[in-house]
């Protein structure tokens, strides 16, 4: 399956996983019995990925989505059909910094520090 088709088929409850080899896969973050709802908010539970959370990021425009894993979060601005949006391009320096990190908790903490 081509990368573009994986991305266009992704839903809100899906995670797109990019490996060091540049492979993209789609994984569901849904609970078997339905969506992850916590205190009335839709939450994405990264533990459902079965990956080392020290090497896992979540990019989301809704802080409620990453309430279970705020240490893994990179907040992004909402965008809808904005072909001029550069949010992900602006994050490339952060991704480059994190690519060699032993764990994202320490690195993101340092990047967030004033």
C-alpha cells in the first residue's frame, strides 16, 4: 500500500507509525469495545500501540487527546483544507533533534524549557 493511501485512509482513532526505515503503518488506538472516552473527552491511548513510549510521539491539535501521555505530546495547530499550512514543516527541527534521542521525555522536556 502506498504511503499516501495509508494517510488518506487514516481516521481520528488511528495512529500513523513512521519507523527509522521510513515505513508508514496504520494502527488503531480504539478500544475493542469503542472509543477511548475519559471525562467526556476523546483520548488517544498510546499504550495500545505496543511500542516503547520513550520513543513515541503524539502530534495532536487537542490536548484532551493526549491527556494519558502528555510527556509524549507535540501540540500542533488545527488545520482544515489549508494547502498553505506549514505546521509539520516547522516541526522538522524538533523531529531531527528527537531522532537521535534515547527517550522523548528528556528531549521534549528540554525543548519545552524556557
